[in-house]
C-alpha cells in the first residue's frame, strides 16, 4: 500500500515575527548606527581640514554599514 504524499505546510510559529528582536536584527542595527556615526564624524573631520583621516573614517563607515564587505568572507560582499 502506497503512503500518501506529505504536503509541506508552513506554520505561523515557524518564521519569526517581523517585529520580534533577533540577534541578527540587533547586530545589524548596531552596525548601522556605528556606520552612521563613522561617516558623520568623517564628514566633520573633512570640514575641519584633516582630509586623510576624514576619508579613512568615511570608507570605514561604508565598510561597516549595510552592503559593506566582510573580512571573514572570501567573496567580499555580503549577500
């Protein structure tokens, strides 16, 4: 006797609630805040006259922020 095919069903509790805090969401938010602070501080440093430090801070902020690159991943860009 053949067994009936089991249908794949998704239950409500299997996926996280959009408003629920997870470790990944919290870390992403903290990295975003750090990136914004670095870029703003880099712009202020540029205006004050320290061009090299300002550029370094802006590049560092862009690397840390969303879409930045990872030193732990060989491919470079986060996907």
